[in-house]
C-alpha cells in the first residue's frame, strides 16, 4: 500500500535507505513527497538557493531503473540530499551566497558531491548560505518561528532538514556554522574531526579550520551520511590515508557500559540564556553518577581570539579578490573580517597555529575520565530577527581544536524554541562520539 506524504516524511533516513534498497519504496515516490513539502514550506522558509524539480525527477527515475535491472544499489540509494551553496556541483549553480559569484557553474564536482552521486543520492538542490559562508545573513528563516534566525552560515541546510524538506543535508563549519544552526533549528548537526571529510571543491575560507559537516534528524542518520563522505583526497592536504570508519554500525550499537559525561561550562557561559543554564542543571541531576563537572584548562580562555586570528588572516588571503573587487557588494561583516585579517602579523598568526596542539593536550585529562564532553551548542534559543545569525562562542573552540562535535535537540526554551546539547570527543573518536550521542538522544526521546 502506497504511503502518503505525511507517512513518508515521518520515516527516518536509515529506514528509508533500507526500504529504497529493497524496492519497498520507489525513489520517485519519496522524491515527490519531499518536492510537495518543499512547495508548501519553501516560500516562507526560503532554505534553497537553487532547486530544479525536473532535474531531481530524472535522477530518481534513473535510480529506480537501475534497481529494477538488478544492479547493486549504493548506501544512499534514492535519498534526496541538499548541499550548501559553497559546495561545487558540475553544471549546477554554486554561487557562494554572493552576487559576486552569480551565475557561476563549476566544471567539476566537489569530492563530497562525487561521493554522494556514487552512493546513489539524489542531489535535490543547493541551500542558502550567508555571504561567502561568513556572518552576513541570507534570507532563510527559522522553521519553528519565522521571525527568528536559523543561524549561520549553513542556515539553509539546517532549515531544510528542520522543515522536513529533505531528510539529510550537507554544510560546513569554520566557527560554528553546523552546530549553531542545527541547535537553533532543532535538528542534529555533526562536525567531524578536522580533515575527516575532504574539502576539494568547497569554498575555502580558512583552510586551517574549514570542516564539512552534516545535518539530520538523529545521530544515527548523521552517521549513515557522514560515513559515505569520510576519506582521503590528494586535493586536500588535511586528509590522511586511514581505514574506512564504521560510523553507522558503531553509532547504533549499545555502549558496553553506560557512558560517563564531563559537563563543561566553556568561556562565555555567563552569556548563556537562563533557560539553557537551568536545562543543564536538570540534565546533570538526571544523569547523576554518569556526569561530573569539569573546568576547562585556562589555555581555553583566549580560544575565541586565537580562532578569529587564524580565521581572519586566512580569509584575507582566500578572499583577496573578493576584497579587492567586491566594492559595495561585499557584506559589512565579510569586509571587516578581511580588513582585520590584513592587520595580523605573521608572528601572531604562526603562534596561533601552534595553539590547537596545546589545547588538545590540555583536554587529555578530561577525556581520560569521560566518554564525551557535554556543553551548550549555542547561547540559547535562536535570537529574534534576521540581521544576526547568533553567537558562535560555544562552537569556535572545538573547531579550533579540530575535535569532533555533534548537537542533538535536547531542550526547549520558555518561548517554545529548540536548544541543542553539544557533545565533544577527542580527535579521531568520531564513531564513539556518535554512539554516545545516539544513546543520549534515545534517552532524551523517551517519554
């Protein structure tokens, strides 16, 4: 019996993947359900920078024909996925959220686009990003309350998943651009270990920090998507040859022992919304002996300044032509960051690059005592208004360290907006982080 749109959209991406592989659900039927949802929600949410339903339908039809011929299906067969508009897609506009790149159509796919196509995913559209993936907002609105920001810079990807316009989406993070919008929009956002997902074909803003991440409804679904994207690419010197990670199977497995969490109040804690601080107190009480409070080493006190120094110095180099030719078409925050980057001394930049190793060494004592760190994903619910994307103070330190981080929708503010809970693990411990996040997500979801 055919499922209607409501029923199809309620099925998690992992189950959809399995049913698509067996033919229990056709790719074209699933796609039509999402296209109908897009037609209904997109006019108000404005999550997409580009979408072509006919192009998506051709992909779905080809995938259904492929399966009917008895050919093997890929690990994401028939799943519609949206990509942030800083990720190259051959023949499809990739405009980097800027009129300066209007009409740009790449001649080659990004690494992640190649992987998605090889896995059988449907590239359903490109999602809105802030200008050049920085802090000047795009038009996207928060699906939970259209008067509030969805965050940034991966705002369209987060909002598209939150509005059930796609089951999965790709974004990037240089400061807090995956974790923060996921928190504001009430979905799961996962930023893997730095260098885990190759960035060839992704707009470079700060090569020492830029990280590809994913959006989904749950950690298990995020693990399924991310596993396809992990790998080595000669075009990205941050990647390394390593065994293929078993993210999904580990994520859905039961921990051998109940996980223990370190609750951390990162720099800027005093700026956190009272609802968020109260929620953390309740969470600590609920976890009981499974949680302990751990102060961050003092070396983290200046993490925001150090991360910004690296970011802006590298921005000044990567965005040189935008800064030179952009004129009035360059957003004020992008312009200010480039200008500041131009003032950074080589001595200070190189010293800043030394800090992640020092910070990760300082974290070892905490990670020896816990399975993951718990901390806020944002300072509170999504702020009202669309002129700001919110504060990344609780995200940037983990991007600086290159540690894997994930947020799950755990709390609700007094105003009814979602607030995320961020989990962090040591570099390279992505699979265990996903398992612990999935365990905690399941516990929180229980009535």
